[in-house]
C-alpha cells in the first residue's frame, strides 16, 4: 500500500536507514495527498507503533476528504500506491507490481471465511466480466508491470513468472473458435480431420485421459459430474463469446482507435440464512429453484459467436445425416467419418445452452436479431465450406 519494497525493511521489520527518508512528511504529502491525519497515521504505521495516538476513524471529516474521488489528483495514488490504474484488471496489475518490489504472497483461509463475494448471473454479465478480465490481462502485458519484464527481475521467482503468463488466456479464443468450427467444416467438405487407425486411437486416448483427470479433480473436491460438464461448457462459451472480444478491444487500443472502458458487471446475491457450520442455505422465498443456473440471453453481440458455432455444427450434422455433403475426388486423406461426427456432436453438447435458447422464451431465449446475425454468418460459412 505504501509503495515500499522488501529491501526498504530490515530483518526485524523496521525501516532501513536508507528508507527512513520516506518518513518526511512533506514527501509523504506529495505522494499520499494533503490529509494531515492520513500522513500522520502512515508515519506511525511505518514506525511500527502498535497503538497510534490517533486513527482515521476518529476523524469523520478527514475520512470524507480522503474518500473523495478528487483527492488522489496530483498524487501517487493509482501510479505507485494502492490499486494501479494502468489496466481494467487492476487487481492483477497491482499484484504484479507488488511482487516486482520483492514481496511474497501468503494464502490465508480462515474458518469461517473472512470475505464472501457474489458472482454474475449465468449469461451476459459473466461474459462481460470475462471480457474485461481478458482485456485487462493483455493491457498488463504491454505496460510497465508486464510479467515479461519481470522475467528479468530476480525478485520474482521462476514459478511466479510462469504463473503470470496466464494473462495470455484470451489468446485461447482464436484456437478455441477454430477447433469448434473445424469438425463442421470437414463434415461439410467431406474431408478427414482426424487420423485413421492407431493414430486416431492415440488421439482419443489422450483426450479421454484429460477428461477423466479433470473429472476426478472436480469429484475429489466434492463437485458432481454435472458440475464438471457445466464447467467445460462454460469455459468454451467464455472463450468464444468473451475473450474473442477482448482481442478486439486490445487491438483497437494498440492502434489508438479507442480506449478500453471499465464495464461493471452486475452481480446477484441470493437471500440466504446461516446455519451451523457457516453454510448458507436457500430459503423458500428465494425464488423458484427451476431458474437457478439457467443461461440468459439478450440482444448483445456477445451471443452471436456462440449461436453461430451451434448453427454451423447443427447444419453439418444434418447435411451428413441426409447425405448432402460435398462430393469430390480425394487424392489422399480420406473422407469424413465417425470421428468428425462425434466431434460435431461434442461441440453441440458444449454449446447446449444456445441450442436450448432456440426454443426457450423470454430472457432464456435467443433474440431474433442475434439469431438472424448468426444465421447469416452460418450460411456464409456453409457456402464457403461446400463451394471451395
């Protein structure tokens, strides 16, 4: 919080001789703002006083002053102090900055939990949140807190460096999109995507091992098979409907065309009451249980990619079933077969919420405008696959 590094402290926790200049009140006022009470509390905290003479809670006016949105103007708040503002994923940006100063993290899990949060509803809000996180992560990659810069810092451990590379997560959206469309393309074009014979058996075995391992991980911590399936489905949807737009946002920012805005995701908090063991339970007046976990749609462009993927794979399966595949002479590689059909069925199962949305009504159904856009894209894809 105070912008200090681990080198500024001695082994006993006291400030080093070099860092004592940090206690100069004029310097602190330029960094932390003009609140005298805040500066005094910082000096007392850094001096290790366990019982400071005064605290901000005793000064209502000082607290209101510090809490004002204009207080941080011409200070170091957001630059080197507090949450850093260079990215819409401010928590990630701040944590990298703290680790670059030499600090380490500790995992604290008290019983009962100290902090409980709420999550967005399943649908647009969750996708928008993932889009913001994906965009913010790539922003971190290009700013001064970049973990690539940290690769050359001795204060960050090698495993931390590798862990921070997960900020490239939104780049997954491109291969995810291709893998969701390739089986359908091969079915429509009547070409093989997967190898035949022993090579196909090896591929299927590796995929099965991965699925069984992730399923075991879920069940090992108390989740059901259905929860595992929902998780696999949701990550495919978030990658193609959320992170895909993160790439769009960051490209426009790098080109100087537009800036990334901070979009607040609306979160829901169910009415609960605690029982012994600190476990919340849902009461009868919390609403109908049949709506819990249902996917919600609206006219947002975020739902166009998912609807497009589902329509393309359904079209490929139908064309294969009725024998409308493209007939062509093959010089090698063979024709599409059972493996390609199974892959298309798997994609449809992963995007099952969109299939259900075709027949649902209200906020659980796909709007006609979204369906129309996706249908046009699907028709163009089918024409391209069959005609070329």
